[in-house]
C-alpha cells in the first residue's frame, strides 16, 4: 500500500468512527466511491458542519465551490 493510500485509509477510518450513526452509511459510500457525486457532496457538507443537516440548509459559506450543490436545501 502506498503512503497516500495509507493516509487516506487512516483518515477514512477516523472520520467514519467519529461520525454519528445516521451519517456513517453516507460516509462509507462516499469514501468507497460507490455513492455517486451527490452522495460525495452530501458527505463533505455533513463533515463540514458537524453532521447537522439544518446547518447545511443555513450554510453561509458562499465561496465554497459546493455551496450551490449542497443537499437539504428548501
């Protein structure tokens, strides 16, 4: 396993282990590459706001390249 692959695997394990149960499935799919782009954006947003879906709706990080694609918008 390359150094980059080892670092990625370590980060993946840490992020998933620290996540609430409600977010673990989304994160596992995103890190494995099986959930598609929308799932990857959802996972990134969940991690960014501390797993609070309401905070994703209220996100004010307009400079974020994913802002227009964030999930849970009204």
